[in-house]
């Protein structure tokens, strides 16, 4: 279900002081912005203009204010990249990274972000990940500002062989770390899946 709200309501989702610079982008590009319920597979989404209308961006409304801002800026970078290059460049290629870094620069050094988020964003600007989820350091820092949920942890925080449950209800056993990801076995099927260290799961068993 999507929530349509007056644009001034957007301020409630953003860190103090960022509403006006964000609105400058939204009004300049005539963005149709939608705040959605949590989606398991993505934090935000950009759709370029087509027969249904102009630029459309959606962002999950359950994100903390700093994660909401970074996700929205991520999608705005897609918009700017599309206006410059249309579909002629890779979705998260060097052109998008360049535009995302340019946008992020306008939100650092202004007192909008806590020191740890500011530091992680500055580090990310040098080579931004395909999403805030892809940048594990930034993801860890942003998660510090979520409301704490009992029995939920990052995969990297669990002991070896700990059972855990994903959002779709499947049960896994944590295994060894292979390069950057954890090798985990689904209990029912015995299939092996690789999990990001900062994937959030619920304790099981």
C-alpha cells in the first residue's frame, strides 16, 4: 500500500534542516514522491518518465531519518543520471556514482548528520555502493539509529552454527565467512546461501 501525502509532510521523514534542499530537487525535477510501507527487497525505487507521467520515486517509510535521506538521495541520483544519459549507461555505473557523490556533497559539513553518519557518508562518496545496503560500513552506522528490536541481529553478530530466521520465515544455520559473505545452510532444504554480514535476521531455536 502506498501513502500519498502533501509534500510538507515529507519533513517528518527527514533530518532537521534537510527538507528545503531536498525539496529544491523535487520541485526542480517535478518528482512524484511516494512513501511506501516496508519492502523486503528494496529501500527505494526510481522510475523514469513514461506514458503514466514524469519522474517517480518511492522510499520506504519505515526507515530512520538518516537512512530515509540517503535512500532518497540515491534515487535522486538515478533521476539526474537519467536526465543526462537516458538509458545509455549502467544503472550503478561511474556516471551514477559521480552524480550521487555530487548530491551527497551538498548534505555533508552542514550539521545535518550525526558525526558517525557524516564520516561514513564521506567515505562512501569516494566510491558509493550500488545502494546504502551495498556499503556495509554505512549500513552499520545507519542501523544505529533504528529503534532497537529484540531478538534481531546482523548475521555477523551471531555465533557460528546459530539458527536464525529471515523475514520470509525460512530457518538457516550460520556457517563460516567466505570472503565477504557468510555461508549459511537452509535447514529444510540443506541448500547453501550467502548472506551479507549486515543482513538483519531474527534469532531462531
